[in-house]
C-alpha cells in the first residue's frame, strides 16, 4: 500500500505573507492537488503534516533573544550539555491556533474525498523537530509511524516544504523505519537552491536510501 505525505504546506511557509516563506513555495499547491486527485496514483492514504508550535518554542530566535537565522546549540532535553546539536533559530512561525499554522485552505478543500490524516509536530516547547516522525533527538515520536503501519503502508511518497529541511528529514526517517521512500522533487521547493547545497542534499538522500525523482 502506498501513502502520500504532504509536508508542511502551511501559510507561514508560503509567500507572499508567510513569516518563514519558502521561495516559490506557493508553486507546489496546484500540482499537489492534481497529484492527490490523480486516479492513476491510487493513494491508499494521504497524510498532511504541520508544524504546531507553542509560543516561545525553542526554535524561535526571539525565545533566546538572538537574531533570526543565527546558529544555536541545542541541548538534549534529557542529557543537557552532554549531548548537543547545532541548529538554526527561526522567525516565529506556525504558532498553534494562528493563521500561519493553518494548512492552506486551497489544499484542504481537496481532501474531503480522500482518507486523510493530519500529523502535528513541534508541539513540545523544549525541542526542535524537522522530521514528521520524531524530534531531532528521536526521544519523542509522533503518531505517524503507528498510523502508517495500522493502514498497511509499505511505500511513502513525500512532497511539500521545505525540501532541504522537513521534507528531507521526514524522508530519511521513513527509510530508516523500513518504508520504501521517494521524494517527488517537482512537488517540493527548497530554501537553499545553489548547486553546492543541492548536490549535498542529493548525496545525503542517496546515502540514506531515499529516492529523489
């Protein structure tokens, strides 16, 4: 069984008004709608993921009184300074129960005729999330894996925003969990699109058994 995972097509990630808009991110909306509705695809399930952050989430620059897009060292919520990860501090985005956190209405209007689920991520204040399966520490897991297994999914196809962050991390997690995993590149947009960044991305996906087509 195959499932389509639509990652984070939320207002705050879409130009022109999104607080963390992915360049040309709005260009994926109509193609994704066509993909969802294409009878030849025969999707068993469609899953939408979304950032669902509380106010003062740890990924927000303002939470730490730091400039937006500055580098930051995250400390493990379990082990503190003993385990750290380098990350980026973002503008405030996708705060729970705000316009910015909503999946764009144009897309949601199309899902009523399908078996679909919405998976929230990033709702624990003290940790960053990119993958729709778990936080960056792999301590907290969302219900995405359980849902896919419940519905006998063996293949996942991933689209949405942003290719080089949440789409990539969700795909790598899916492959690690044993799903045959494909990113449909034409249905995504990236933040960093220079040749070096894209070559690095493609290499990372290949090394993690993720197809990029």
